[in-house]
């Protein structure tokens, strides 16, 4: 991708996604992938690779302060499912990008719209911790999504917020999941020769854009409840997913 209005628009979306996430805790990756896919700013594999890098930047900042609160037993079970599923999802993405772009767009639309619908509902906490296999299964589903679109979050977020865990432990454990899975994904991108000049140029602008969006949200919070911003972001995200689905069905038809 050349240095043009599409790249600048991508950077602006990255800043907006960071702004929303800082105010609401909402998933940066979903916003970035949903808007990029709906607007067709760049190929899905490239957008996912850049999203992985941005997730790593955000996770390093969070974990440098809160790593001691990680629930290590939950983290291990989730990663047991996430790592192999992520590898499979990554290679599935490359295959679909080369042979079935319409189907890839359809899957992205379903993931985005489905994740927005899921995150719109609040999971009710359980009185006791779920069985170990459920952590593995949430990692398995999240890892597949992470390999495809660098969006490991929704299934794992839903599952951990249902557990009788301290809120701080839930948040930092989630960040640890994102950090470790995206390290693996970035390694796969490097090993497959996916780090190109175009990708580096996009990432070089997106990283400071994320920092800027985070700073603005902290320094100048809007006079609006975070819940209102979250609802608006979820609606827009859902609509972008539906737009992707409709577009993909038109191509497949």
C-alpha cells in the first residue's frame, strides 16, 4: 500500500480504536479489523498483521504494571487451546486470501458482527469456577479467531468475566492472553515472509496514532458516559460486520 489517503485513514481509525478502548475497555483489534475490512483499506492478512503489532504495544504497557495479578492456571489452560488453534487459523487465512477472498470476507463479517452482539450482552458471574476444559475450549475458539484476524478476545473475554475472579485478575489475564498469542502470530508472519515495506510503513504510523488516541482519551475525556460510547461503538461494529457479510454474499452469489 502506498503512502496515500487510505494509509492516513487507517492511522485515523487506529487512533479512534485506541481512544474507544481507553475509555471503555473495548477491543482495539475488533474495531480496527471491522472498520478496515468494511472500508477495504488493505488486504485482510496485512491488517491482521498490523493489528497484532498494535496489540503487543498495548499489552506491554499494561503488563509492565499489573503482571503479578495474572491467574496463571487459567492462562495456561487457555493457551493450551489457543496456540495450536491460532497456528491453524493463520494458515487458513493465507489459504483463503489466495483462493477465496469472498469467503474470507464473509467469515470476517460474521466474526465482527457476532463478536459485537456477544460483547453487547453482559455475562452473569458464576458462583464457582468453571471446569478446566471450558478454559481450554474458549482458548481454542479464540485462538482460531486470533490466527485468522488477530482478534483472540471475544470468547475468552466472555468466559473469564463469568468466573468468580477479581476484576484486576480478569483484565490482566486477558491482556496476557492477547500478548502471548500475538507474539506467536507475529512470529508466524515473520517466518512466512509477511513483513513487507508496506506493512512496516502502515505500522510505523499506526503505533503513534494508537499512543495519541490513548493520550487524548486520558487527558480530555468526553462529557459522555463510557457506557454510551461503548454502545455506539458496538452498534457501528455490528453494522460494519453486516456490511461485510452483504458485500461478501454479493461476490459469492
